[in-house]
């Protein structure tokens, strides 16, 4: 359980990533800002909404829908007046979460068969 309001701040920012099953979470513990997001658990998906509430030029909210078979990332595009959607597999989300904290390079995950 992560307490965002009363946390003890480290000297350096710490980023936590978890990807597995139907859940993806990313949390940067800097204690310098108060970013807003919501998490809702629907019948067929978990829904995370990221609110851009601190930038000088605010971007539209990003909604991440985590289904059993895939993950969709949606954002309203005011230029086209349409919602743009990207559909990703859970493996792609796992790779994305890992890539956020890795240096430049080419990587491949190998699955340990003993973990299945």
C-alpha cells in the first residue's frame, strides 16, 4: 500500500513499476509535486486516468483501460475532435514499464519456464 500524502521523501526520485496480470502501476516518489490520477475497477477492466494538472500547457487526460486480453491508452485530441486510442498487449506494457528505467540499447525478455 502506497501512501502518497504522508510519505517520507528520499533524497533522489525513486520510480516503482509493476506490470503483471491485469495491473500496471508506475509511481515516481519525488514529493515535490502533487500529481492527480484516479483508479477505478469496473466489471471488465481496471481504469486509470492520468490528469495533467501542473504543466503550463495542459494536455488532455490520459485514460488507461486494463482488460484481461489487452490494454488501451486513450486521449482526446482537440485538433481532430476525436479520441485517439492505442491498443497494446500485456507483454508490450511489461516492456514499456521496464524501458522507462533502462539506458539506450536493444533488450529482450526471456521467460523462465520454472515460473509458470
